[in-house]
C-alpha cells in the first residue's frame, strides 16, 4: 500500500488526549464526523492496562442497526499503519475493527461490537 495513512473513526476513549498519548505517543488531529447505521451502547472493561489508560470502567461500543437514520457522533483521525496496530492492541476482545461508511461520505476503520 503506497498510502501511508489510515483513517480511524473514534466515538469513545480514543478521542481522549490521555489515551492518545498513552497509545500513540502523541495527540491526534481529527475532524468531526458520524458513523451511519449504528447504535451505541456500553461495555464493561476489565483489562487493567485499558482501565489505566482510559480511567473508565465502561466504554462505548457500537453495533450495526440496519437503519441509516441511526448515527453515532465522533472524530475521524488520520494515523499511520503502526498507529493503527497500536489502536488494535489497545482495544479489548469485545471489539472488532471493520471498515464503515461515515456521514461525510468517506469510509474509515471503526471498532464495533464483536
């Protein structure tokens, strides 16, 4: 792949500055966007490393709803492939990374309910 950037949509803790510093070693630059056709819920986190980074026991999680009227607000970030791998390592097993359509018309990686 010649393109050195990946697009990652976050609706949860990856938007937190402290999580970005702990996960990527830098603050990410992003733009507001929304995930189309998904609904948000909460999942309990038990992984000690993720708990330490986020400071939160419950994290948001999304699942497809089948209804394009459903939207989840968040931020789309441009990150490197290595940073995408770091995001994969941060997310617990409840999440799976998939490509999804955004309200802006583009697509990005997003972590959804496994």
